[in-house]
C-alpha cells in the first residue's frame, strides 16, 4: 500500500503541468510491475492526471482496463473520466462511451453522489448536446449545488437559449461568482449587452466581488452598447484595486475603448500592457482600422511581424479589414497572397469575405464576383452580403439581382437581402420593382429587423427603436428634432433623401418616417441631455441609412458636436485624398500632389500640424505638403520668421485674401525639426500623473543608455516621453511663468479672449511673478538654474559630448531654432561677425541643423512692452543637447516647447535627462514675405 501511495502522490504532482510524457512513463512502470491491475486508486490517479494534461483522450482506455481487471469504478473515477470525454469530442466513439459509462454509473448506484451527478449533467449538456436530459438529471438529483446550475446556465447560453439560462439562474438557491459570470457572459453572447449590465449591477448590489471573467464580460457588453462611462468605470476599478491587467483583461479594454470611439485610450492601454498575445495585437489593429486609421493599423501589423510574432488567421482578418476601411486594394491583395506564400495559412471563408468586401466597396464588382465564383468553399450569406453592399453603393442593379438569388437560398426568412435589393431598386428609380420586393416579403412573412440605437447619458444606456415614441422624454425629443430639422434646412440646405423609405405611403409621411429613425431620436435626446462639449456616441444595430448619415454630418457642423485637433483633421483629409487616388481618381491624385496647408493659430497649433505632416516621411507617404500660417496665437514666432506677421491684422477679411494668395504662390522654405526625449526615474510610491502638452506622448518604460556623461545616480527603470519642436525649448523661470499663465487662462478664459489681450495679460503676469521687480530671495524656484547639474552639447560633425557651464546669472535656458532670434537680430544680443568668427559659430538659419543656446536674465514673453529691458547671454551653438537635472532646490522643473509648458517632477535621488537632437527630415514652410 505504501508503494501505491507513493505513485498516487507522484501522479498528483503531474496534474496541471500539461505535459503528458511523465504520466505515460509512470503508467508504463505501473503496467510492467503489475501494480496497476490490482489498484482502483492508481486507475483513479492516472485518469485524473491525464484529464488535466495535453492528452486527455489517453485516459479513456484506462476505464476499459479497470473493468477488465475486475475492478469497479468509484465516485472519484467517473468525474475525471467524464472530464476527459468532454475534452475529447473528436475521438471516435466518445459519445457512445459517455452513454455506456452513464449506464454503468446507474447500475453501480453512483449517480447519487454529487460530483458524479454534476459530471453527468456536464457531459449531457456539453459533449452529447442533450439539454433536456441534463434538465431531467437536475430535477431528479438527490443533491445539487451551485456548480450544477452553473453548468446548465453556461450550456443554455452557448446554445442561444438565454431565457432558459436566466430561469435557472433565478431559481438557484445560492450563487457564487461563477454563476454571475455565466449569466453576464451569456447575455453578451446573445448580443444583449444591456441586460448583461443589469445583471452586473445586481451582482454589485449583493456585494459579490467580480473576477476577471465577469469583468471581461462587462467590458464586452460596454463595447456592444458603446457604454464608454461604464467601461471607464471598470478600468478605474482595476486601477483602484491594483488588479493586474492580464492579457484577457487588457485585450477586452482595448476592444471596449475602440468600439466606444476612444481608440487613442485603447492604444494607451495596449502600449501599457507588458504581455500581449496575437489576439491583443489583432484587436488593436482592427480598432484602428474601424476608425479610419488604416495606415496606423497596417503599420502596427508590420510592427507585430518585426517583433517575431507570427500572425494567425484572425490577425490577417484584422489587417484585411484595415485595407477595407481605407480602400487599399493593392495592399489587401498583397496581404491575402502572403497568407499562403509567407505563412502557409490557408485562407478561410472570412478572409474571402474581407477581400470581396474590399473589392466591392472600391467599385471592382466584376473582380469581386469572380472571387466569389472561384472560392474553394461555398459562399455563405456574409459573402453575398458584402457583394450586395457594393452593388448598393455603386447602384449595379444587374449584379444585385444575381446576388439576391443566391443569398435568399441561404437565408429565405431573413430580411437583409430583400431590403438591400429594394433600396437598390428605389435608388435606381425602379419603384415598381422595389414595391414588388416589399410584397414578396409580406407574403413570405419576412419582417424587417427594426433599427435600434443606444446612447449613454451619465452612465445610463437609453435605447431608441425606429418609430417608437414610448420614451418618457419623447415630447422634448421631438421638439428638439424639429429645431434640428429647421436649422439644418435653413443653414445647410438639407433636403430629406426619401429614396429608401417604404413606397406605399405619401410623400409627406415619408419625411415623418425619416424623422423617427432611431439614431435621429437618440441624437436629439443626447443634445437635450448633455452640455455643449460632451461627445455623443450612438451605437446602432443596423447599417445607417444614407439620409441619417448625411443628417449626422450636418448636425455635427451646425451644432459643433465634435472637437477635432488641427493635426487630426489634416491626417483625415490626406487619408481621404490618398484613398481616392489609390482607387484611380486622377483629380484626387493631382490635388494630393500639389496640396498646400494653411494653419490659423499660434506656434502650438502650427507645431501640431507640422508634426502630423512629419509622420508622412516615416510612413513613406510623400510628397509632404508645405504649410502657410495665419498668426492667431499668443506667440507667433513661426509665422513671423517666415513673413506671415506677428499677429493677424484687424482688417482680417482683406488680410485673409492676401494670405491665401501668398499661400498659393509663395516659395517653400525648410525648417529643422528637433526631437526631445525626457527620461525620468520611475518612482511608483510618489508617482504623480503628468499633464503633458499635445506635442508630447508617453513612450512607457525605457532603458537609458549611459555613455559615460552622466554625473548623477541612474535609476534601474525610467519612464520616457518624447515630442518635436520647431521654434524653441526652454527650462526655468520662463517656462514657469508660461505654465502659471496657462493655468490662469484655463481657470479664467475671459482674461485672454484674443491675441492682443493674451499678450497684455502675459506681460502683466510676468511682472507679477517677480520676473523684473521682485528680488529672488524668498522662493528658491525664482533663483538660478542650480538643479541643472550638467549641460552637454555636440557640435556639428562631432560625436563627442562637450560639457558647457551654466552661467549663474541666468534664470532660464532656451534652445532656439528660428533664425529671427539668433545672431542678435531680434530681440537680444549683438552677435556680430567678429564674435561668430571668434567662437567658431556660423550665421544661424532655420534649416542649418544647429540650435542657439541662450541664458535669459529677464522675461521673454514680456517683449511686447519691455523689449529694451530684456537681456540674454549667448552660451553655445549645438547640433545636439543633453540636460541632466536633479531634485533639491527645485521641487519641479518647468519646461516648455513651442509655447506649450508643463511641470516636470524631479527626483532628489536620481537624475532626469532631456535629450534634444535634429529629426532627419525637414518640415516645409511657405514663405509669406512680400517679394
């Protein structure tokens, strides 16, 4: 017995490892020694170990071996055996063996044991797919527990019988977290995310702590509904409870943010995940694609490949979707062909569906039809639906009639095919044919799925169904819609598109039917329920009709629903032109090749756009358009440097015409771009959230390369963020004043409502901060730059760092690029040719690859009124700069790039580094100076 016990202990250690080879060796030793034939305990231990291994089917012959040895199974034998059967559905005879073992259990009287009964219910509900028998076992069981009900709830949900699953759930005498998880995920699988969130809310009310499985289901429900606030709550809960973001939770968060319209937040989660699998990459790729960022999506796919992560068939679906959303037909063909040629992945019907959709959307209907007819598998309804959508968009009635014959054969009782064909007939003027399709639907009893739109207001999901007037606020909603309708007709010339409305009603009734579409009701409700700056996200179950699509764009324009950064708008416009050009539109190609961009704003706004255009070099999307400027900001150094003036004139209409003329005909100049990387120690105990400007982005954890120049202590891990500037980078008092002013302006925007008032308030604020008149004795942050423990530069054509002492008299260090500051032309210094020659400097230009480093003694932005009071000390001329800073006298370092300041926390123990070097490509600026 001691020997048997040792073997049982040994087998228990093998459980959960996944490797079946040690178990096989033990089994062989037991057979040759004869120990196995005489021991039920050894059979039980072997079956349990194999059931948890990579070869569960190897446990099945052991049951026959046990019976041939004249032994009888125990209540511990059958649960593990049934688990092995459930995990081996492809084994020949597995289902017959399951029924035989059930009969054997009945004959031996083992069904009265709870574990055996639960295993029987599990195998009938799963492997045998006999839910009525599983129900019968539940009703006739001597004892049940939560596991019994959980098994049946999950089985019913997977079978699409979510109502039966809910009945079992409500019937349970006691529930555990698995029960709640099964119900939440059951509703999600059934597409009822709203009810899933109701169940989750009830779970919270009862004080049940959710596990990862529940939270993944809740995030999926939020993704279905567009419930961003509830999804953010889950993310906040994970942070508050210090829950580790697993691959599955992280992927669910990425998916939720992407489907709720916040793809950038999804990207932040993705970049912050330490562990990613192929599904995580695929989710992010598809998320970028669905938001029209096809180039970013494909670049991410290439990055995944370069990291050695082999894409699977699902990843290729994501990449092909990216091509579809951006109209990249050639790239789609290339990816489709590479599946077999490079990765040996045989395309599935989903991949053919993506290709058909890509070709059909871009007007290549004949090629799409050829692909459908030559597919190695029979096309399903989704394939025909993709081809039909192309027919609708391009109004190809003949091909649509061909498609409908095949589609209806597969789905005779569903409305999708009929409705699309009727819409195509209507759009083509064949109203009689469209009416006939409607009659066919009525005769066959085919009902159109009603349009349903969800909108989240203050964490509550509101659902609107087409034509449904049951909402408690319906009077206010309709009143708001009449206001919307009047404004878009008056201001934008809106005329309802009635082509796709049912044809057996009067024309006036058609407009009424259009106004009751679910998304219009949802938008009207959102506008009366939210403030002006709140984004509105509508999630709909069906494709948006052409009229609603057009109306939504007009509402966004008239009511200014969306706030778009200039750089994002430029990226979107370029993407549209490139998509049209790739599809053969020669006019779009000509416009793209000759495009010039005019930006109205200050240095920060111009910098956003230049940074966006600089990405075109990285993405090989040349030519890069040059930029002209209408100066509207507080600081307009970029515009002044290239002849556009210091601020926009009061006679703005005439000036705008002149500026446009110059933008069209002006010569193009080059401008250096400077890359800044800030590397700071990661101190989680005292970590504070950085409020970075738009021009900077987080890079996450990085490794600092010590080339021997560092003087201070280096941390093991660092956090990095980077950005690009074109005009200047500053650190010290100048940046501190700018930061304080920006905070003041954000709190009291009425103080700075225009460029002139901006400058006056800035000058006054500078004086108030002690820049000129207050002695620097009380506040250490107003003193010299003693926290800069090292300033190093690289000169042109030199790879060696050179240490430069920081003058004790200066209170800000500024690295300048623009030529109107350098060489003393405006506003500082007397850098005459003799001085330049003595120091070995060159005459500064905006594209010379050099930065001028100045130390400021007094204020910079006070230059509007006190230009004569400003003094500066020229320190160096550099092709690269490194600043090493450490905490101590400064609690924080204030930094600024092109008018965008931020407060940089410092460590008293470890050094923080700022590295500046030139970007290898130059930006293009149109010169607006009068010729």
